C-alpha cells in the first residue's frame, strides 16, 4: 500500500481524502477526511518515533539503540516537531500570551515542562 501524498503532485495544492474503504468487509465511505497528523512524517521519522516510544523517551537509550550522539537525537526530535507543527499549522511555540498561567500551560503543551514542574510553577503563582 502506498503512503499518502502530502500535496498534489501536479500543482502542490492540499489534498482531501474523499473515499475510504474497509479492508475486511469492503464498506466504502465517501466524504471529506483529513489524514492523521503522523501520516505526514517520513518513514525515517516514523521509525525514530517508534524507537523513542519503545525506550519511553530515554535519550541515553536512544543513543544506544540508534548508535548516534545526543545532539543528533535532539536534532532529529527538532526536525520531527517542526514537521508536525507544519502539518498542524501551529503557531510558534514561544509563549505569546502575557498571562503567566497561559505561558506555563503552553510550555506543557510544547513539552518544555512536565506536569509536575507546571504544577509547582502554578502553585508558586497562586502564592505570589
């Protein structure tokens, strides 16, 4: 089976999936469907994401599994994040909100903070 095209091969325009079919019963559905976010990643990027999930995000383990350096892994993560942001057309992950609480939540959404760190910062805001 072919990987989905990301854009029209003739003009470069966006593509809309208009028909899908069940591989089992052959039920066919027509409409306008959006491809999944990760379908925009290359095979190499998907392999990296699978490895990353297998080692539960442990970058030291990623170094061992892939046989590459820490900076190479960080660069690959940045590349994948950029690809996903382009696919989602997300705004720049730099905090745009002046509200401190919104900035903390944005950092959680972009992976700069984990939930425990965010909770501590939110508690500190409440005490201040």
